[in-house]
C-alpha cells in the first residue's frame, strides 16, 4: 500500500502499512477516507524523519511538538483535529496489537472546535426546487426523482449515485442504502417519492440505454458523478430563486431538521441518517431546543399571563 505519488525510495513504516490494511480490509473504509489517513500519516512520518526519529521513539512530548508544527503551518483547528485523529488511530492499533508497548497518543486531546450549525432549507424552498425540473423528458424526470429521494431519505450524494435497481423494494417502499464503510441501512420513503421512483425505473430509465446497474444514469447510460449531481442542484436552486449556496448535503440537513421539527426523536434520525454515533446527530439539537421553547411558551401557565 505504498503511496506511489511519493519518492519511490521512501516506503511507509511497516506499522503504518498494517494499520492502513486494517482500515481497508477490516473497517471497510472508502477510498477517499483511506486517502485522508494516508496523507495525514505521511505528513507525520515526514515530520519524524526530519528529526531523525521513528514511530518506536514517539512519546507525548513528540506529539506536542507535532501539534506545534501543524499550527506553524497555518492549519486550522478542524484540520489539526483530523491529523490527531489519524495518529490516535495508528497508535491505538499498534498498542492493541502489541506492536508497541505503550500508546503515546492515549491522552492526546483534540483542539476545541466551534459547533457549526447545519445549513438547511425551509419547506417552501424545498418545494420550490422540487418543482423546477421539467418532467416531460427523461433528464428532467430523472432529476426530479433524485431531488425527491435526497429529501425523502436524507441520503449522502455518494449513496444516491451508487443506488442500484435491487436496492429498492417497490412493495415495501424501502431503500437499502450503503453508507460510509459500506454499512447497510434501510430507509423508508414516502408514497410520493415511491411513485416517482417506480415511474422512473419502469418508464424512463430504459430510455437511457443502461450500461450499468445504477438506478440513475447519464446520457451515456452510465452512473452519475457527485459533481454532476452538485451542478444539477445548484442550477435548480438558482432557478428557484434561492440565493444561498447549497449542495446535495443541504437536502440531508433539511431532511433531518424537518423530521425533528415534526416531532421525530434524535435516535430515529440517527438511524435514518446512518450515523454510527449519536454525537454526529446532535448538531441538530438546536431544532429540538427551539421546539421546546415554543412548547414551553405555549403551554406553561405563567407564559400566558
């Protein structure tokens, strides 16, 4: 798993190779995620090499120096946190597999990150975008179905474009979605989205002369790219008069926000989004807080005096 973009004379430490293989084979990380770990650990290795040090010699002081080094390069807290997460994962793996006696990163803490509230669309804005595709031709109908599914199922764009025909159960109205690390989850979609998807699969998809099993295809009958979907959404948003910059992920945030506004609990939203940890879903708790304030003002006896 040596990175061919580096000098061929430089090879990764055996411990790093084993860790990357573990992430690929046992954890099932995507190619993009694995590339991120590679880049972070290569940067750390280069830092050690400049100081004539090795992984076996790393201690807490080394890691503090590395943190200072990252800051000196102008990295922001979020990027630093990602680098440190990669390092913690490596040393935790080494310690648990008896490659190293101790874990020098066990007490390494991330810099505090500001909580960034998700950008989402109102129900009216969603409705305006959904109306934009012209559904009298195959491309417009395809676009409408993709927009409906992004909002109905809260999928990531990578999950949407990788959907295959066998992933939709037309009888139950449930999608089988494969998320990060190829983790499988089942997401029900409402009847409007089901109807659009059935029409597309049965009446419009054959017109693309499919060459691949993906549900959504381009003019050549092959699967779509994330960039293609992003451009499509940007165009329809502009046509709908939405001035803010949005992306496919904005539909995912809108899906979660509107569910919570409607009374869904955080655990349900976590399962539907495919978050491994509830903490990832807690960015939406501002919605619940807002609803609690409304309920308090509406029903508390002292609020009506």
